[in-house]
C-alpha cells in the first residue's frame, strides 16, 4: 500500500492549521486537555482547570462553526437565531464594515429601494439575490438569459440572470448591476466581484472591510 498520498495530505492539513483561527484554537484546546490529564496526576486542581478550559474552548469553537453554517446554509435558519450586524459607517470617502461574529462581512443594502442583508464574498463572480429578495425588489429574470449553474450547500441549482436598477449601501451606489436570482441560497444574498470591481479600492484593515467608491454618494442610513 502506497502511504505517500496519505502523508502528503497529513502534511498539507498541518500546514493549514496556522491559517485557520478556529482550527488553531481547536488544536490548542485539545493539546491543553491532554496536558491537563498529565498534570492532574500531580496537581488535581490545576489539571481539572486545564481540562475545563479545554472543554469551554472546544464548545466556543463549535458554536462559531454553527454560526457560520447558519449564515450559509438555510437548513440552519430555524435552529440558530439571527444576530444583528455590526454597524457599517461612512468615514470621509470610505464605507467601513466591521467583521461579524460569524467571521464574515455583512452589509445592509437597498436593492431598488428594498432593504436586505448581503454577505460580501470575494470568491463569487456575480452578485446573487435570493428569490425572496428578488420578489420584494421587483427583480425579474431576463427573458434572453441562459440559466447559470451555481454550487450551493444544497447542491447545484439553476439561477437566472437579472439586472438591478440601483443598489445602495453606505456611500456606494451601483446602477445597472448584473446579478443572478439563486433559489438555492435560501434567504442569503451575496455581493460578488462584479460589484467590488467597481470600487476605487477594497481592502481589509484590523478586521474592517473598507470600500472606497469612485463617486461617493450621500450616506445611506441603516435601519435600527
């Protein structure tokens, strides 16, 4: 049996640990738990404290994973309550969006005057809206469009091209924006690179997403 592929995969997994905060925290918690078992043989109180800390950390990591899945998979929407978003603010010519507790950046935006929450996804080529948002914003599939195949948590689904007359958030206004209506997203809406590429700059500093439009608009007030 050739074990080389197995060891290669193990080495790759180990190299990925420092790049994932949650994975690193889980690994550290497990190490702490093992050390606590050894320490308990000489100092029972300290050993128990270490194992208790390990357990709490693993529970916290699990909770954050569930929060992330609840945002990206509609099957978790009933099981996990929806948390409010950090307040996005306009400073000078920039719109600043704090990192959410689930590890993603979320925007409160207006689509043709309809308010909706959007996940910012630099891995998405196109902006996507759920069927619910499309209906509320009066978006319709383009008659001449060819269905687009999207990979979602529920498998591959067909999506249809549409065009957003105006989308606004912070001091950003995008007009005539191509998008897809994606039934497989559940209630999730996604801002893709076709919108981000319209910005003068997009950067992340100190867990803040900073968007600078080419033509800043009067700030769009967020709802309480």
